[in-house]
C-alpha cells in the first residue's frame, strides 16, 4: 500500500512515457511521497512540468543538478526511496543497469539503490525478444530486480507481439506487492473464495445476493503479496481478478463446492469469503417461465454447506477461516458457527452498519474465536482488513508449527 511510502519513479524514452503520468497521479493520490527522475529521451515524450504538477515536486533530470536544500541528488534519491520503479523501461536502461553503467541520473540512482527496484519494460517486440535483452533481464533478476512482464498486442510501431507496457492495473498491483515488506506466507498454499453464487430459475432469471467479491479479492491480493501460492475460487463478480495467482471462476454453489473440495487436500489455509446461496431451485426450467394468472411457487433444495464439510475434513495443521454477514445478534450467531463448523476463527460483520458489508470499500468486522473473546476491529478499508486477517493466520501457524 503506497500511503506514506517514499517512491521514486524513473521515466525513460519510449512512447509509453506518457503513461507515467497516470502512475505518478495514482501514487500521489494514495498518499505516497513521490519523486520523479526523467532521462533526456523521456523529456522528448512528456514534459517534466506535467509530472512535477502531478507529484507536487520538482522533477529530477540532470545528474549535476543541486537541490535547493543541498545534497547529492542520486544519493538522496537512492537512500530515501522505499521503492524505485522504472516506468517505462527501455532496452537501454535495462542494459545500463545490468552492466553497472552510470552515465546519467537515473542509471546512477539505480546503481546506488538499496530498496526494491521494479522494472516495467516497454519496447519493440523484436527488441524484447533479442537474446542480449533477455540476458540483461536475467542478470537483473538474479540480482533481485523485480519485473512486470510487458503485455502483448499492437505496438506503436505497428507490429504485433509482446513488448507494450503492462496494463496500469497490473503495475499498481506490483507496486503494492513490492512495498509489502512481510513475506510471511512464502510457500503457503492459500485457497480463497469470493463473490456471489448464482442459482438459475430458468434461462433468464436467477437467485443471487449482493456480494461484489471485494473482500475476497482483497484477501487474494494481500496473500499473494505476502508470498503465498494463492488459488481464488470466485463466484460472480465484476471485479478484475488479481494477476499472478490461480483463478477459478464458478457460478453456482454446487460449482463452488466441487472446485473447493477438489483442492482442499492440497491447501494449507482456506478462507471462505464468498457469499454462497443456502438454497437453489429444485429444478431449473429449460425454457423461460411465462407469466401466468396465479402465484408462482418455487420449490427449493438445500445447497451443501461447504464450510461445514471442510471443518469435518480438516486435518492437523490446516487452517480454516469463515465469514458471516449478519443483520442481528452478530456475535452470538458467529460464535455458534465457529463451534459448529470447527473454524480456527470467523470474520463477522453487521451488514446493517454504514460502510460495512456488501459493495463498500470499507468494512467493520469482529474476529470470533472458538476459545476466547471476540476481537472487534475498527472500520478500515478492505485491503487493510485482509492483511489483519492474514496476520491472524500467520499467528496461528506460528503457535501450531507443523512437523
């Protein structure tokens, strides 16, 4: 999460340089302390004034410029930054970094930096595929540099292939990922469910609920950022799934049941954040049900209780976390579910509260345990709550080590 973090953005000379404006704007709006370094070539594509206006600070362009407060620019930028991201990164700057050259401000900052460095390549397809460029990228990866793979499509030069700057949403995710200091879930296999299930009545109508998937998707992103091997089983959601994880889209509760049960034995942690329908129409009509003169009665069948069955199948060392959305008797109902379903803990939220529940950017949750008092958390955004939930998971794993 960029809030309060010192981030330096390096911009090099490619047609995608104009997209750096969106990156700088996004980070600044989210509370980051952003500084920008531009190469001479980058200034041919976008004005330093544009980026200076967006970050609210002068843009660094010259190795020998001396800031008003004194100091040496490349050393100050290298030591103060918690992340250095080069967006876009040309073949030239990648080659300089790989060979340890330092003939301008950006290459000098790269050489002096001790923080994570995120490289976002953008170049012609043939250049990106060139063996020298691939060797340079491999060398930098061996030294710990982070890379965002370029996208595939039509390039500014008119060719088709890999080389265009990655989608900005992916770059934002990778920036947040690089800023996540904790890697305490490295190698842990985490399965998360999210979104709403949909139960068909006929080819036109269905039964569903108000879940948007925001909480489950935030959990998937946070777990991935902390090093976990994440599988996201998602019901219906309009959200774009986080990249670099296994994504399994499903529709009905039965679909989700099979997807989760098939993978449970390979999983260390399951977090069931999806809103799964308790009932489904006993039989979906093959054709659209026509409006008649009388009442329409739907006969309903009970869906399997996925969380209950996981609790019965759970083996030593596996962690099972549930979610409960309640409109009354929050803690009492949650405590019953924890015991009945053999959960390690349950995240309960009162959907009648403002800024909590379905479709909101924030949540107000209580963590309910099987053997101690519940912990009521203050309102927070869903990515912060996701990390708080994962902190609890890490704590349980530490207190119950697996031999």
